[in-house]
């Protein structure tokens, strides 16, 4: 059965209603949760509640270990913020004229929202879902509940309030976290080239063929990676 067409204005209005309802609920003295830590200054696009969501997402998807720092220390939220504020987030190269129908998997992105709108609506609806299901917004959830929510979101097994499809939202979340981890540091993520060092990636070297031959015996590539800023 064909799913009904998605209306961009209706989705945005529903998200605004959810955000407004959350603000009103937090204003009630009996239901006020402990104050959340204020995210660091410097975000261009992300609002405070959105920054908390993205930072929690980055910390959960990229925890610190003996190979790399956590996602926030890597600058992944900064990368995402800059991407959403820029031409990609505004959908400058996306066809945005419709019709807006549910497509097949090989047709790619089919929603009437720019990436920045999708992020904003998706975070609002995700926080509303988590609040209704767990009694807390996503950034306040313990690791097990965050994992459960993200797995269900990735598999499209939950219904976000407002009707935003779960799987496309997760796909963009995952895409931008991975890009923020491995992109050139000039874009805000992969701070100090830590992710490149972790996988032995040389960066923007013009010719890496000799290193491929040299390290083909399984040894770890240990040379200092080169970024765009290093070439200027």
C-alpha cells in the first residue's frame, strides 16, 4: 500500500509543536529535570538542545579508547554544525520540487526537507519520543537506552511523533558522524588528524604509492598525515 505523501510544512509545524510542548513542560516546577550542562560556545546552526543531542550522539557512536579520543573531542559536533549551516545543509544541490512520495531504497533521499531541516525536525521528534518512552531526552539517557533507541531508529522499528520516517533520519545521522570523524580537519572534525592516525591514512599526500608498497607487509603506517591546511 502506498504511503501518503509527506507534506514539508506539516512536518515542520509538528516539530515546532513538539519543541514548544517540551519547553512548556520543562517550565512546570514539578517536572523540571536537573539542569543540563551547557554546550560549548561556537555553534552556528545548532540550538542548545540540538547541540546536546549531537554531542551525546557523537560520544555514543565514537567513545574514547586507546586508539582515539571520543567524538566530541574529535570535533564531530563542530563538523556537523558547520555542514548544516552551509550549502549542504541548505540543500543547495538537492532537487526540492517534489512530488514527495515514499520511494524504493535505490532511489535515495525522498523527503521534502533540506538536511538542516531534517536534522532539526528529527532531533525534536527523537527527543519527544525519548521523553515519552524513557522519561528523558536523548542526551540524558544511559548508554543502554541510547543504544536501544538508535538501533530501533536505524531499523525503522519505531514511530517518531510527527510522522518523520525513522530510517532516513538515522542514515543522515550516521553519515554525518562518520564524515565528521574522517574528513579533513579543516572542516571542523577529525581534530588533530586523530582518526587518520588511527587507521594509518596519509591524508592529502599527492603520491602514496611508495608507502603502500613499503607497508604492504602488515606493518602500521606511522608517518604524520597531511591535511589541506598543511599544504597552504
